[in-house]
C-alpha cells in the first residue's frame, strides 16, 4: 500500500513522492518485483519506504545502497528468566550470566540452558561465564548484536574462556530483528 502526492516543478517537471505504508511480500522475488514497480513509476522522483527490517532487500536493490537510512529496534528486558526461556535458539548450550541492572529491576545471576527444542533459565548462585549490563542483554536477546563485538567494546566481560564465542552462537539469528509496527 502506498500513496503519492501531486507536486510539480517549473516546466511541469514531477517532484512527486511515493510514501509506502505497507510492503510485505511472500517471497524475495515478489518483494523485488514490488520495489521495482514502485521505483519505476512514472512521475515519482522520491520513494519513502516507511519502516523496514534492518536486513531488508531494498538498500541493495538501489543503485546506491547508502541512500537508504535504517533505524534499529531496541528492547529493555525486565524479567530475564522468562524472556530467555521463551526465546528460540538454534544451538544447544549452557551459559551462566550475571546481569547488572542499575535500576534494580532485572539484575542477578542466571543459569541458561538452551537447545532448538526449548530453553530453561533460572536464578543461580554459580560463578558467571559472562557479566553484562541489562542494555547489552537486550541487544543480544534480539539476535542482531555480536557478543564478540560487545566484548571488544568492553560491554561484555568474559569470566570463562570461550564464553563470548559461545554466547555469539547462542544469541545470533539468521535474520536481523525488526518490528513493522510503530510504537
């Protein structure tokens, strides 16, 4: 769904913008075809794509992918155990996490056991494999942030050798997270 305005410059040159309200396709080929149709429409000089996933195909369909601007999704975890239990995982692993929360809402140590079949997470007194603030947990939870990069930035502390690499495989997802709704 899209709408186009009706603006014209001197000499009847089009200055029209097509604003996409929704563009959701069933296949990548259908998505490419819809973007091609919209970007090739007569009298349209600018296309505003609306909210798109960070790994959307659109930027790479443009002659200059840098012309696309992408925003990011953020989450603030309040119930660590519940949030980590309901998330899906592609690997089987166990991690001990120490979550630091200055607000005092979500901090603590948690034993996380995951597999493609499900996950279990509960408070624990065991020594942590990783120490991180709740902000970094939110980034990892969504699957887009890199535990290796966060550790290099000093935002994740590795307390057991190999724990950062393990967290990388546990939390990363094949597709980048996004939410098509504005809130």
